[in-house]
C-alpha cells in the first residue's frame, strides 16, 4: 500500500477518535448503484448551518431529465475513458445544474478519483495547470474539458501529493488535497453545484439538497458562510453571478456576511479579478449583476473610482448612462451579438474620466486634449491596481474616448476621415448612449445616423504593401525587361575601416 494512503488512513482514524469526524447512517441505494461508503465525513467547520450529514440522494436514470444526448461528445469521451481505465468519472457542477434547468451549459466539468498524473497518462491531449489546485485540461481543438481530482479537506495531513496552505486571514493559498466524492461534495461552494452525474449507471447524486434548492429558487452556501468566504473571497462574486444568471435568491445566512467581508477582495490578484468581471458583466445579466454588486458592497471594492459617483437614489446622469449601457449589453448577448471588455470598461470609467478632465482643465487651464490625456491616464492607472485590464483593451478604450471629442466636428472632409476610423462604430454607439442622458448630443447622433445610411464606406485593411509608385515610375518599370525588374538590389560598397591607433583622433 502506498505510503500516502497509509498516512491518510492513520489521519482519518485520529480524527474519528478525537471527534472531528461524524459517521452518518448509510444511505439507501438503488439496485443500479453500488453501496455508498460506510463512513461519510461531515464538514469540519465550527458553524454548520446546512446539514452535511444528510444522506446522499440518488436518482436513477428514469427519475431525472439528463440524457447523454445533452452532453458534449468530448465530455463523454473523457468520462468513458476514465471509467474504462477503472476510475470513477462524474459530470459535476454547472453543467449538471444547467441541464436540469433546461439551459445549454457553457462548458462541462468532470471529477474523478484519478490523480492529475494518472489522468495525464490516459490522455495524450492532456495538460496540467494550476498551482493553488492542480487540474487537468483535456484539449479537443478549441473545446477544453476540465478534469479535477476529488478534493479533500485542507486540514488533512500534508504529504508529497497532499499539500494545503492558508493565509492568516483564512484564505486558501494552496489546496492540493485529494479525497473522496463525499469530501469533494462538501468542498463545493453552493448546494446547486454539488450535483454529480455518474457515467457508470447514468444516475444523479445530490449530496446537500441542491435539487430542493433549485426547485425553491434559492442559492445556499455549503458550510459556514464566513469561513467559506474567507477561504476564497471570490465566492462572494460567484454568489452574485449565480443569483443573477439563474434568477435565484441568495439565502439570508449566505448573504449576511458578504457586506462585512467585501474588503477581502482587495487581497485577490488583480488578474483574477479581471477574469471574474468578464464573467459578471459579459454573460447577458450585466444589469442585475450590477444591482446585486451595489447591494452587497462589492461594486465599491472592484471599481472604487466609479463607486464615488454613485448616489443613494441611483438617479445621477452617470448611473443612468451606465445602466443603459449594461441593459444594451444584455440585449446584444440575447441576440447573439458580440460584446467586448473594451466597451464595458469605456462606459464604466467614462464618468470618472469626464469629471477628472473638467477638474484638470479648471485647475491648470490646459487645452482639452491635454487635460483629457491626463484624466485618461489617471483613471486607467488607478483601476488596473484593483482589476488588471490588459493593454490591448485599454488602448481601444482610449481611442473610443478620444473620438467623443472629434465626432461632433464633422464638417468638410472630417466626416469621411472619422468614418474610416477602425473604432468609429464603437465610438458612435458610445455617443448614442451618451445622448440618452445628454440631450445636446441628440442632433449629432441623428446626423451621423443619416450619414451612415447614405454612405457605404469600406475601411481599408492594414497591409504591409509598398506605397504605390508614380505614373512615370510605373511606365518606366513596364518598359524595362522582366529580368531587370526583378533583378536583386546591389548592396552599397562598404568603406573599409582601419584600426585606430592610440592617440589618433577619429576625424584624422
């Protein structure tokens, strides 16, 4: 028996003797499901509002609505290969939850009792990622199936393969602790995500009453909410995202600590927060997400500059502009039109930039362009300390902002030049949003709408072709023989340089 397995058994025995482990009654099993393990560990947190000792609920194939035809072919390949190799394979989390709700899952996640190194041996198209928790990505072209090993409790004995580390605030820094499916279910964040579809017999396993919570429209955290939020403060953002996406109500016990613990988001890496903001605002539920973030004090932690412009009655020009932009973004997602982080951050920080530009202009009497450049630099620099916006997006954001000053000046040939700008369409959409709260811009928007209907301009593509030659040069080239036209260019004669003697001046 491997040494790590012996240590795990010894640690489990000590926890049971010391009273740190409970042994609930063995749940009833169906004929198609093997008997559940005799010992099921409960959540070890001091405060446990959700009963982790409740028996596992198993639904056979004829008792639930999930069919293999609803699961992606690549996910099925991964599940079947794991099962064929003797490992357990379950579809888990959001994929199962969305299928039960009649939605199309964005992706499918798999859990197994195989360790990452064992998974890599099974799949040639596997790559291991993650430092906080080791994951396996099975790559099928542009489709990636994420496979995770059953997680155990982070208080288990550390071995060469089981490593856990926490900060002083209780945040998990490293969490490579492997366990059983019961422990993995306890480590899930919400009850509606602790749903497992077994490829062996097509049964559905519910460990914490997630099916009942889905039916009740409730989002419930597993374990003590404050402890779980401290382990990973991003769970507070996930609670808001799931509530907005699924139309669920966050339970009182799960919602109560969020406002108090919201400052913990400042300890999260800014790059990770950027990825979370994309999930929050570009998934088709931006407006409801924004309202929930404000309600729980999370918006202020993500966007402190913009939060200073918010008012108690939620009726300022900036707030109406932002809500209109978020509502339009949701409509675009619903109609399968593209949405980008560039436009979101341009609308989000516009109020900050416009106010700061006026302040700089009044203080220093600088021209508009100079004061605008300073305001843009300040707003973006402060924001990336909290949420790391990549430069490829910030450069486009700047271009949209600068075009706001140029679009009202369309006389002469300026309109044609502006229409040829790569970011003209985004800048015009931005101007149209501003016109909803700034009536002075409505005539300008109407003019540009008429202009676009009467002009069909094709923007030139960026190429590296040489500039066109003059007519005389072209005629001369045609008259020359083909061999001379493609003759290699002679390199200029290089003057020989002699070594300089000591004491000799360069121009001698």
